[in-house]
C-alpha cells in the first residue's frame, strides 16, 4: 500500500512507554525481516514513539542511540493524553542542548494540547519540530482534531506529515491524500516540504530545510 502511494522510506516507530517494552535488538531483527519481505521496494529505519517517563528519561541520558531514529539526532516524542509534566519545557531544552532534536508527535490529537495549543508554538521556538498525522488532515479523526491540525499549519508550526500507520484497514500507510489537502489549502511548496523535504532530511540526519519561526498572531 505504501509503495503504491509513492512512499519510498518508512521509519518504524513502536511505542516506548510503560505499557510496551522497547527491545531495540529484537526490533532490529524484525525490521530486517520486514525489509527482506519487501525485496528492496521500500527502505526502512528504526525509531520509536518515546514517552517521557522517568525510566526512559534516565536511560536516554546515557543511551540516546537506543531511542533515536537510527543514524540521526532526531527523537519522536509522544506526550500523554492524560497529563503533561510541568517539567516538559525543561526536558525538551535538555534534549536540544544535548544535540537531540525532539519531534513532537501528533499534538493535534492530544486533548490537553487542543486546549493549550500555544504550548506547541513555544516548543517550536525552543527548537522542537512537530509531526501531524496525515489522516487527521483528511477528516478521519473528526472535526476537533482537524481544526487543531489546521491551527498549527496556519501558524507554520508543522514540519512533518506522517501516516502513523498501524494496519492496512483503519490506520493505513497513505500520505497522498493529506499531501493534496495541504497543497490545496496552503500550496504545493508546503506540501512538498512536509511530505518529502523535511522527512528526507530527518532520515539523512540533516537540518530541516523548512523550519520557519511560528506565527503567534
């Protein structure tokens, strides 16, 4: 499905939280098997959806390579839907000062951040990037999540559109529809930056070519 949609590279991002143990060596083996099954039609790399738990936070200080998107300085950071630590600003600052670029995943789907979206702008100003789910932009997650994503897009606070795929029926690995939606509303250049240029820069461990200052107005 991904190949038919024009996708060339997939970053596998299993959760790293209190519910799911993140066993990187095992995941490396499984991703290698997946790559072999795809026979070179797609390339893959491994990352995770990193939860800012106490245990994870202690470990990433000494073993950042366990959680980073492989071969890069980029870290996907997932925030809880139920509570966000008061120390989040400090944690993101610490990551950035250590050379890690945090990418906040799907803030548009987080009910806390839907009520306080200005916090996302602050994190972008600190140096964090933002990833929005493709299917949100096509309405699959409902109007509230769509409006939240649009709010961020209008303020130049989105840097990556990702499928966040989980399966082949409901959470599918498709980007083209969201890309077209962004192109229709904001222009083809922005759609290209969010679906191709910035994701490619992440995989290649380069600076993001599209990273403007967010607009507060």
